[in-house]
C-alpha cells in the first residue's frame, strides 16, 4: 500500500464547506445574472398569498408561462448540486389604478338668440383668441424645430423600451428557496421578466 506525498493528501481541516446560498450567488456572478438577489426568507408556501405588494404563488399553481431562460437558470442551479426546497413566482402588485370613469355630460342648454352686443363681443374675443393662438403656434413651431433633432434619436429608444416592458412595469420573479447554511431558508430571486 502506497501513501501519497503530503503535498497531495487532502487536508480535511482546510476543506471549505459552502452553503447553498453561496453556491447560488457564485453561479449568478459567474453567469452574469444581475437580477439574481436575496428576496426574503421563510418556509415554502402551499397557497397563493400577498405580502408587501407582492402576490406570492407556488410555481405549480402559477397560471401563466414561465420564460425558458428562467427554467434554464433553475436547471443550472439544480445541476450544480443545490437542493432547491421550493419554487415561487412573486408577481408585483404595484399596479397603477385604472383611470376614473368619465363624468356625465352636462345637460344641453336651451337655445336662444343672443343680442347684437353679445355677437360683437363674441367676435372680438374670437379674433383676440386667434391672435393668441397664432403667437402660441409660432412659439411651438420654434420649439419643435429646436427639439425635433433630439426627438429623432429618443423616439426609437422610447418605442423599444415600451416594447420590451410591454408598456407596463410589472415584474414577476422566479424565486427559489435554498438553505442559508444556518438552518434557515432563504428566498432567492433567480430571474425577473416583464409581462
């Protein structure tokens, strides 16, 4: 029986034991997953519930599709040997309120013929209004001619942003539950997408 030289033997006292959260965060850093972060802590839930403007839904009860990139990240974590204790979808509930209902239209006034004085006053006010509108239009045209070149570059960026976010800013997250190395369970947001 041969023994290995001391330089090739395993020194058990130097062996590093890493918690599962450390493994997850290390993989996220290596893969460049900037949206991966600790989301919370606690045990796995069995029914949907609300907490701090988030609707928390066990993944098997989530009725919408989960992006393939999110599932791919989950597989990468599992293949690294991390024991995932549960998967939750955290859906952002900070939604804008729907616009208020329009006010009812006012009743139509009865029609009566105005006096000549009222007609002349009305025409004078109309002419004054036209002069004001012409001045405003001249100002708007000058403003637009100055801003238009900048808008040519900004509009495509704004359109792309609206397409990417779907016009909304709700962000469901794929959250996994892993051991924190101290006997607790951490919730880690593994992937965020916009629907």
